[in-house]
C-alpha cells in the first residue's frame, strides 16, 4: 500500500487532524515521540504567545495498539487550545502583503479575509510535525537519524559567539513589531544508497524533498550540499570523487571523501549524509507598522490587518522541516524496501 497522508483543520478551529496510511505493522511508537517533536516546534526565542497556550496533547484515534503500529490507517488529532468560534469572529478586510490573504480570498471568492489565513497559517505544520514524528520512528528502525539547526537569523550567522547578539536582535524586533527570517540546515544520517529514482522526473528525491520543505509557510529557498555557492565553482571542484575500499561494507565499498552533493546524485541518495538548507523570509504580519494594502470590500487604501504572530519562527521551521523530510524519506524508503510489516521490510532491507 503506498504511503500517503492528508491533513485537515483551521488555525483556530477545534482541532487539526491527519490520516496516515501505508506505514507497516509492528513499528514501535511511544506517543511521547510526537509530543517531544511538538514541544520543540513550540519553543525557540521569538515565538508567539499562542505557543504558551498550546500544550499540543496529541490523540491517536486509530492504527496504533500497545505502542505499535497495526499497519492500518493512523488517525492523529491535535486539539487547538486557542480554538474560537469561527462563525462569530469579526470579518477581516485588509490582506497582508506576503500572506495567503489576497490570493486566497480572490481564489475562493470568500467574503472574509480570515478564511484563508485560518487554513494557510503555520499552525497546520503542527500536525505535519506529528506525522513526521511517526515517520522518524519508522526510519529509526533502520538507524536513520534526523537533526536540524538554525545557521542564521536575519543577517547574523549563528554561533556560540553570536547567540546573545541574535537574542538582542530578536528582542529589538519584538519591541518594534518587526519580524525576522533566517536559514536552517537539516542533517540525515544513516541513509542507504538508492532512495529516490531518476527514471521519471517526479520521482527524484531532491525535487520531492524541496517541495516538502518549500511547502512550509515562509520558506523561499532550498539547497542541497554546496547549493547556490556551487554555482560559482569549477566542475573539478564541485563533485565528490569516487574511491573503493574492499574492507568497507557500507555503500558496497564505494567511498567519497567530500560531501559537495549534499547526499543526492541524480535525485538518488548516495549513502552519505543528506544536507539540506532552507531560507525562511521574515513573517508578513507587522504588528506596529502594518504595510500598505487595499480594503477588499471598499477598495480604499488602508493598512494590512494585524494578527498575533511570531517575531522569528526559524527555530520552529527547522523542526518542521526535519519532520517533513522524514515523511518524504519514508515514502522513498517504502518504495524501495516496502512490505506490510516491519519484519518483512527488515528482511528486504538486509537483502
Ligand atoms: C502558529 C500559529 C499561529 C501563529 C503563527 C504560527 O497562531 P495565532 O494566529 O493564533 O497566533 O502564531 O502563524 C503565523 C505566523 C502564520 O503566518 O501563519 C503555529 O502554530 O506555528
């Protein structure tokens, strides 16, 4: 059965929901695994007050018994503590440049700008993080491990030396109602050679991972390995030369001494670590200096609507991205080694 999932839910609706299908039976899955990832997603300097309201107490409604997957559809439900009665909230009219407000209201012919922001909100990434945590638990069975970290906030590269400078900048932006973007990096260790496929364009794993990460709100760029920097190098400097060591079991004895590719060649994993970086733009809600916009009902000049927002959500996006990458890698892993039970997949994998 192919792996697939759908999410539903609005940012201030009752709950977010996901149905996940295609994970094999027998994967050990403590629910604390989801809660840990959701806690990380809520944390980070510069997050909104909303994050203190949410405890993200995930409910698993189907597909898991005695801490193990059954091989049937898994239903995840994440109640919103900040739920409101959407029917009675005041109508919004002034779309924020950079959000879904204008395009969404025109596209769906809504009579309230709020409708689109409810579904386009980054709140949806909470339930995708939960799905990703399930996928991480599956891939952990094959010693595939995920991590991510912030490498830049605004213009400042992240290091122990710059940490306090960054905190000050976030604090200053918070006081002024400004927002900040940044860059984060995902590392995946323990991947086998050969996930993904170049026999059709849409099966290439670099493209699929890029789409998964780009779908996180406010992500504007994704690169692998040398990425954009590689464009300025010579061909002789930008590849990973191939060596052979007959004593090495991993990767059938083939060895690379560099990691310029970021772990993918022709959209297929090379058996090296996967390195993906993404750029997040500053969020578009500006609480003290709303940008110029137009009232969609009177067409008069006005200022963009103001909602509660994060000053800087880059650390949260780094956690979400790690999890959406886990979803895409799970799909690719099951395409190659798939089966109905973990036991069967382990046999396929060792073969
Ligand atoms: C978010 C939930 C939202 C925002 C933020 C991220 O909740 P609320 O609108 O109630 O404050 O805090 O969403 C955005 C900034 C956005 O642009 O969508 C979350 O759960 O991550």
